[in-house]
């Protein structure tokens, strides 16, 4: 569920042109070109990590 939340956050931030700032910052920091798809993929990966941490902490089982 956290993956979906992070993707929605990425989508909302794109309304304010955050994805362009993120892509430019990534280019300047790592000297690599990324696309909008990479922007959403990074947010999905962060959400997946959040899901794994929540699972390991037992947060999913608290709601049952």
C-alpha cells in the first residue's frame, strides 16, 4: 500500500514541476540522464522499501 502512496505523491509533485527539478538534480549529482519513467520508478522503489520495513516491523499484522 505504501508503494501506491509514494506513486500518488510523485504524481502530485509532478503538478508542481518537481520531476523536472529531480531529473536535473540527478543529472548534476550523478552525471546520468534519467527520464520521467525513472522518476516514477525511484518513487515506487522507495515505496517498496517502506512496505518491506512495515512488514518486518509487523505493521501489517496490527490491522488484522
